[in-house]
C-alpha cells in the first residue's frame, strides 16, 4: 500500500511509464507525471484511479529543467518518496553513421537524467530515511544488440549507476534497483516494427519476427507487468533487494 507516498515517474505520458504510474496510483500513491505528447489523456487516466496527479513538462536533456521539476515536486507535494526513472529514447544506426546529436540526446535522457533526479531526490529521502529509486534500464543494460550503441552504452551505464547508488544507501531505508525489460509493445518499439514493414514485411510477420529474434516466449512484456514488479520493489518486503538489475524479458537474457 503506497498511501501517503509520492511517486515521480519520468516519461509517463506513454508506454511503460504510464503503465507503471497506473499501477502505483491504484496502490494509493500520489503521482507526478512527466513527458511529452498527449499529457492530458495520461493525466485523466491517472486521475480516474483516485488522486489528481501532478505534471511537469521538463525536457530531461536539460539539467535546469530537471532541477525545476524536482523543485516543483518539493513545493507542491513535499518532495518525492519514489522516483521511477523511465524516460528513454532509441535510435538505430551503425556507429560510423550514428548522428552525433542522437548520441548526445540518448546519453542525456537515458543515463544522465537518472543521475540528476537521483541526486536531487536523495537529500529528502535521507531526511525521511525512506526512498525507492527504480531505474527502467533494459535487457540492453545487460547484453548488446548491433546498431544500438548509444542505447546499450546508456543502459549499461544505468545498471552501473544503480549498483553504485545502492551501495551508498545500503545502510538506509532507501533502495535503488533497475528493471530490465525485454520487448514491450510501445511507440518506441512500434518505430522498429514500422521500419520492417517499410522494408516489405507484413505487419503481423514484422511483430513476430522481432520477437522471434530475441524473446523466446514469443510474447511481449506488458507495461502492467512491469508496474507490478515496480510495486513489489516499492514494498517493505523488498527492502533488502538492493542494486539488482532484474530482467523481465520472456527469456531474452537466459540464452
Ligand atoms: P515510449 O516512447 O512509449 O515513452 C517514452 C516516454 O519518455 C514518453 O513519455 C516521452 O514523452 C518521454 N520522453 C522522451 N524524451 C523525453 C525528454 N527529453 N524529456 C522528458 N521525457 C521524454 O517508450 P517506452 O517503450 O515506454 O520506454 C520507456 C522506457 O523503457 C525507456 O527508458 C526505454 O528505454 C525502456 N525500455 C523499453 C523497452 C520496450 O521494449 N519498449 C524495452 C526495454 C526498455
């Protein structure tokens, strides 16, 4: 039960972030949403579960905007007890053709923003001696795929950062862990399916081929399932789960 807890979920206007925010809201948490696109429908979806969520439109490439979001959380909600670092982007290209500005954006959003939200949330968590920092890494935090160099570098970085922060907080009521999803059918993955369709595959075949290459279950992981894992990591039973990178991936990394 997360009554009385405030949870910030970055990149929660879509996909996995919105799924996790919904599960935490159902469990009683006060949500603060962030992300681009259609924030109204995300806000309405969370509000329908109970409490009206906060929302901040920080672009996580910008340290000043991250600081403004954390200040907003402090001012409006008395700080955050749970940070779900979820926002992320992908770009697929071989290293020698990888756009330099895409590299910089991916490192900033997928990796550096995790450092910034964590460092800014920690003082209040330490004062309360309770906190949960959950970083949505990826199977690409554990293993690589070709043409995803920036993403793989950033996600391996997130897993390393998670372990380091878990050690720094080991004797406190604050835990830091990573969740490593396999394929989840969100706009981020739909883009990669659309590329296959553009290259001539049928939509159904594009989806099943994408899964067949990496995910032995042949099924997508769902945002709801990832939310339930995040909810467990927020629970008191998970207080000794520290510094793990927990994959939920239909068997991807077992191969
Ligand atoms: P998505 O594209 O559906 O959602 C991404 C969210 O991040 C959106 O809310 C978007 O507005 C937000 N965002 C993007 N750039 C931002 C920025 N500069 N500032 C603030 N917010 C920004 O993607 P998703 O698939 O739900 O991915 C969520 C996380 O899960 C990412 O970190 C991704 O790497 C990770 N992940 C996804 C999969 C998958 O198969 N979909 C697998 C493993 C890991």
